[in-house]
C-alpha cells in the first residue's frame, strides 16, 4: 500500500482527486449554499454602498456610479476567460473530465458578464464621451472577447460526440487567450478613448478611498456570483451526465 | 506520464508560436491601431485633407464659444509640443472644458486648421469626490485649466483628511 502511494506523483494524485464526479458533487454541494449566500450579501453590500452612499465624482457627477457595475463585470469577463483557458489546458493535457464540463458551463456565464460590461460601458460612454460606441483598441478587443465566448458556446455543443466538441472548444479557448493581454494593455500600448487603468499593482490607485472600497467589495461580490453560478451549472451538468448514463444502461438492459 | 508531458510541450510550443505571431502582427499594424493622432504627428502634414481623429488637451484660454455671427466653437488642441486650431459647430459633450482631453474627428484644412465634425471628451483615470478636488485646488496642488490632476500618490494618502473624516 505504502509503495503504491509513494510511486504516484503527488501532482497527478491531487489533480485526479477532483476528477471523481461523486467527490465533486459532495464537496460542491456542501460549499454551494455558503457561496451563494456570501455572493448575495457581498454584492448587495458593495452595490448598495457604491450606488447610494459613495460620493459623486468631481467631473462626472453621479454618472460615475456605473463604475461599480461596469468594472467588476469587465474584470470577471477577463477572469472568466482565463478560467476557461485553464480548464482547456487541464482538458487537453491531462484529459480531466470535470474540466471539460466546467469549460462548457463557464462559457455562457462569461458571455453574460461580458455583455453586461459592454452594455454598461455603452451607457456610460454616451453621457461622458459623447458616443455610445467607438472603435478604439480597448472596446474592440472586449467585443472580440464576447465573440470568442459565443464561438466557444456554439463549438462545444456542435458535435454529436461530446468529446470532440470539448477538444475543439478547448483549442478555440486557448487560441483566444491571446486576446487577454491585448485587452489589459490596449490602453497602454495605443492611443485609446478609454482611459488607462485606475488600479494597478505598481502605484497608488488614482481613486479616492471612499470610491475604491465599494468598488473592490463589489468586485469580490461579482466574483462570488460568477463562481456560484458556474459551480451550480457544473453540478447540474454532472448530474445530467449521470442520468443519461443510467438511462442508456437501462435501455441496453431492456434490449438484452 | 510521458504522453501528458508531450501534450504539454506541444501546447507550450503552439502558445509561443501563436504569441509571437500575434506580437508581430500587432507591431506591424501599430499605426492603424491608434484611435487618434497627436498634434505633433498631425503637424507633419501627411494627413492633409483625410478624415482623421486628432487627440490632445484643450489648450487653456483658447476656447471661443460660437455666438452671434459665428456658428462654430473655436479652440486649440495641444499635446504640449504642438497645437492645432479646431473649429466645430455642434453640441459639445458635457465634459468639454479647457484642460480636458478631447478626441475630434475631422480633416486638416489647407490653411493648417482642423475642421471637426465630431468632438468626443476623453477623461482620465482619476476619480475623486468634489471635496477632494476642491481641497487640491485650494492647496495649489492642481490647476484644472493646466491639465489632469497630480499623480495619485501625492493626494490619495491625504484624501481621507480632505474629506474631513
């Protein structure tokens, strides 16, 4: 017994522990209620603070409040795509079955957050810039991200054999990942109408603390909402696959 | 294990190839990816008569609002090194003012002025309440007509004090 455990690489073992769908269902079933309640509380606190109690901006007035929805949605659109890319690596290299299902379920959620980001950005752009939409590098690259999500959603469901769909989707997701640094750095590499990032890791945020805190709390809330939806969808997908397996087995038995 | 490792290496190789290809393409198209050109680039005159976007700050003291007898608003767009006179008749965005960033769409005229048919306001990445902005102006740290607010590090630590908390 001991030699067997030592013989296995620790990395492979820990990865495949979560490949067991039964274990995933038990673990996620225990976590999901807490995750959902935490997400609801954080997002209502962050948005409530941001939309009603934070100060108005010195030049944008109350229109600045859209930042508490727009920026977290934009962060999650990118972070969601990053998680999609990570699932795709796990799926292509380690053939991780749960990663396939997770990638399939992340797609629509990420597309939804990207749509929120684009819509709120457009609503913000009209009063401040004077245009609903411009073709600058930041806006265009985020629109490309939205189309990548839509393409992934369509591609993973386009094959009769789900495995082939997951392979094709994973390759598309990884090719599209090249867009992520372009989105992030578009405002630094080229002239854009969109302003550069207010918050980065190298200097002080160019936001007053009374506006920064509600934004960060709202971003944590959006992250928890994203995670809760993806976990719930992946659970449903695992159970769906189980039920399909059971029905197939029963049908085969009845035929025999 | 070897097959997994091989797949990982293939994936890494593809990633490096794709990444460098993208970097090369973006570098090659660099001139076309910018949303606007600066007055310095515009002054070189290569874009005469073509529809382009000019971006920069509205020069302090240069705005002449349209009124009786003159339909167009006149102002100058500057990037510090060069400035170009712009005429525009239409509704200006709310954020338009001296010292503010703008992007104007239009064409350079033979007389060296720029005739705009669209004016967009560009705001910077600074967000602060009115009280903080007032405190900065009062203490002389920031003159709004001269450009964007000072770097965040110089005022963000003082912001809670300025709010009177």
